[in-house]
């Protein structure tokens, strides 16, 4: 029975017989780090703009679209801000299905929904 040929492009470690397991693990870890999402840093002006939109939405009861970093990637939620806890630095957001606490530090953007 013939073995299936593997190109070096498809799998670097199957094609090479001289790669130690430690090197393979390190290579895989480095590649995973390269693919990891790194959230952008926000300056003071952007944070002030986000804070103003949160305050406006809280005062008017208007819905918002929050974009935040969940530790893995950027996520978005739509709902109404129920509470802003300044001591814990979190926002309580009511969506259609659940209530979520989102830390200020993970916020990337806040958009106000159009009033209908």
C-alpha cells in the first residue's frame, strides 16, 4: 500500500523527519499568537466620546450597539443600558434575551440606535 504524499506547504512537520516535538509545539503556539486578535488602544478623546454616548443613552433610554472585546475577539451587542456602575467600572446592558455586565476597559465602540 502506498502512503499519501504530503507537500511541505501543507504540513511542515509531517514532511520533515528532523523536527523535535518541542519545536513543533513552539511553532504552533507562535502561529496561534499571530492569529490572536489584539484590541486597539483607545485614546482619551475616543473614551470621552464613548462615555458621552453611554450617558446620553442612559438619560434618554435609547438603545445602543456596544462593540467590546471579550478576550478572544470583538463582539457586538444591541440593547438598552440599565445601569452604569462607576465603582466597578461596568455597564449593565439589557438585551432581548439576557442581561450582561460589560467592563469599561473592554469597550471598543458605542453607537446609538436610531429613534423610531
